[in-house]
């Protein structure tokens, strides 16, 4: 399989409000807005850095995967996400190659993308997300 590009880098935070000025003003990245992602029990905020986004992830519920991550490891880098075409075919290829998927079928993510995670124990300690934009003609490529 091959990925098309790096889509975003996810950072786990306790409070988007506390960090927004650092990314938008200190670093000067373009703030693109916030979005609730109920399927993942997070609120996300996106900042554009060239062709890549920084995604801040704040848990919205105590049983969110990001809440568990914050409790165990604290704030910081959480995952990397790659843009792919035909996400179900990419998931099937990875499974056939022996990789452990958290999601064996795509789930709805932010920006109307379909997403699926590899388990970090299978991807050498890096939680890795595949994402397929709703349309390859949008800015989400
Ligand atoms: N990066 C690297 N390793 C991670 C990790 C991460 N983000 N999150 C957990 N781990 C490691 C833990 O450190 C732990 O390792 P050890 O056993 O060596 O201590 C192991 O994975 C298991 O972790 P856990 O704390 O016991 O938690 P769970 O197994 O219950 O859940 C995971 C871990 C990755 C399966 C779960 O967090 C998950 O399903 N993640 C995918 C969904 C997600 O993260 N959604 C939020 C983002 C949504 C978005 O971008 O829209």
C-alpha cells in the first residue's frame, strides 16, 4: 500500500482554550476551527501548517481514548494521520500483511473524513491513522 500524504499530527491536550494562542499567535499557524467528533469522544481544533494540519484533541467524556491517554502519559504527541485512497482496501491489505487494526472498517472522523487506526503495538509504538477525505478534490488531501 502507499499513502498519499501526511494529513495531520494529533496532540492530546487537557484544554484547547489553554493552547490555542500558542499555535495561532506564538507560532502563527492558521486556525481553521473546532469540531466535535462524537464517534471518538473528542473536540478537535485544527491549525494549518502548509499542507499539514496540527490537530489538538480534547476529550469530551471521561471514557474517551484521549482521556485515558492523558491520564497515563500526559499531554503531548498522540498520533500521526496519513491520507489514503480507498480506505477499506488499505485496511484489508494491512490485515492481510499481519498488522493489527483498531478499526477493521472505517469510522466517521473530523472534516467528514473516513478514518481507521492501526494499533500502536503493531505500528512500532506510533498510533497511526488512515484517513480518506470525503472528496479528493477538497483541501483535505
Ligand atoms: N500512542 C502510542 N502508544 C499508545 C497510545 C498512543 N496514542 N495510546 C495508547 N498507547 C499504548 C499504551 O501506552 C499501552 O502501552 P503499554 O501496554 O506498553 O503500557 C498500550 O498502547 C495500550 O494502551 P492503554 O492505555 O491500555 O489503552 P487501550 O488499550 O484501552 O487503548 C488504543 C489504546 C490505542 C487502542 C485506544 O486509545 C484507541 O482505540 N485509539 C484510537 C482512537 C483514538 O485515539 N481516537 C482519538 C483521536 C480521534 C481523532 O483523531 O479524530
